[in-house]
């Protein structure tokens, strides 16, 4: 192989690798959404209003309200230190319940209201697919004290 072909091949490989790296890192950074707590959200400056964010916390028991004749839900999300009101429109996941963990995606507005377009519900460690529940399968329950003593 001649010197010119070697340099051309090396230049081509570097150019392709550089292009792929640029595309990969550029798209990754633009699509990255951070996870905030309700305590962090309530202390946001106006610069955060209207920006797409994710907030994780527990759905406060007794706060879930379904708006009649619509797909709208209102509930409160907490991290134990602060709470935020959440407005959601759509069909929530089956695992979404009061007193359970959830991550909501949307934006915080100047009226201190979170508008969500996506709810991701967290399941407990004893999660079982619905098909197994319908079949009557029971998960073994471990005694916590026995587990800790071993």
C-alpha cells in the first residue's frame, strides 16, 4: 500500500469516528432529562419555568382527583420535605396509585403547578406480572427478622 493510500485511509477512519462521536454526544446531551425532587422544584428560579424536567416522589395519599368526563388527573407529589401539585392528562400506568412512587415528566410553571404529560410508576420489589396474579401464583413472603439475623 502506498503512502498516499495509507494517509487517505487513516484520514477517512478519523473523519468517520469523529463524525459518529459528534452525533452521538450531541444528541445524547440534548435528550438528557435530569431527575429532580419536589424540594428542588419548589426552589426553582424563573429560568426553569416551562422547561422539560422529570420529578420523582411519592403520590400523597388522598390527593388523587379524577376530573369527570375527561382524562385529567390532579394529585400531589412529595419527597417528605416538600410537595408539589401535579396536573396530568392521559391514561396513567396500571401501577400508578396513591402512596406509591412515581416519576412525572413535564414542566413547572410560574403559578407553581407541574404539568405532566408522562407518568412512570415505580413497582415494589414483590412485583408480579398480571398474568401470574390471575393464575393464582403467590410470591413467597420472607420474615424480615429472620433475614436480618442470618
